């Protein structure tokens, strides 16, 4: 079909497209505004071995770190560390708040919470547990308190928690969802118009 035909269809369907986009954007912002505020804090760490034991690579330490940090034993250790500082958070809550990722030997700990101070506390506690327990977290039989076998270098650390779901995020999500809604309405109109132009198969078979 010629481009002119598509432009004509766009002009005809424009009210429905605009209405769908505005409605979806408004609903997106309304629902996002009802969600509780969430704040995030990050710690970036470099993990290396204290000794060269030849049975593993340093990259593997960082590769394994996200799975270890996502586990319940690590969450329980972080919860215990927070409790020693007077912050009462359950292990399951810590597990839900904490995420980790790696790029070669660099591991990033990311904590999210409904309060900025809690996000900072969880990320710092996770850092401290890694430093204090080291390769004991990897079940290394030679690791022990005071000789954990793991060097942890803090490369970067949040000094203040950032808002994760603020108005800028609402606006971005609303625009994306509105664009998808507009495209779906246009695609539906295109399918309907094409169907009518070509004639319904049942009509053509009975004529």
C-alpha cells in the first residue's frame, strides 16, 4: 500500500490513538504515584584472593558472588550484622532488598528500601559481611576469622540513597507505555481497515 494510504489511516485513527495514549499515560502515573517510595544505595567492590591457591580464578570469585549474596545464609548474616547496630530487619526482608552483579572481578551490591537510611545500612552491612567472612562464604576450608583469604577493596560507595521510583521514572514509564498503547491502536486500526479493503473471506466465498 502507498504511504499516502497510511497517512490517511493515521489521520482517521488519530483521535483513538491520542485517547489511548493519554489514558494509558494517566493510569501509569496514577498507579506509580500510589506506590510507596523506594530508595537505592550501591557499593562497588573489587574482590581478589589473599593467596594464590591455584584451584580457582579470581574472576570466579566475583562470578559466584551474586549467587552467594542472593542466598539465605548471606541474608541472615547481614540481618545479624544490622541487629548488632540496632537495626531490626529480618533475613527474608534483607534478601528481598539486596541484589548483586559482577563485571569480571568487580562486584556491585545494590540495596533498595522504603527508607533511604535503611538502603544505606543494608548495602554497608553487606559490604561488611563480605569483608569479615571472606572465603568462608564460599565454604573454603582454609578460610577462618582474621584470615578470610579474600581481599575486598571498596571502589565506590553511595553516600546518600537515591530515589528509585520518583517523578522522573513515572514520566519515563508513562511515555513508554503511552507509545506502546498508541502503536497497538494504530496496528488494530490498520488490521481492521486492511480486512475491510480486502473483503472478509466468508463474504468472498459465498458471493
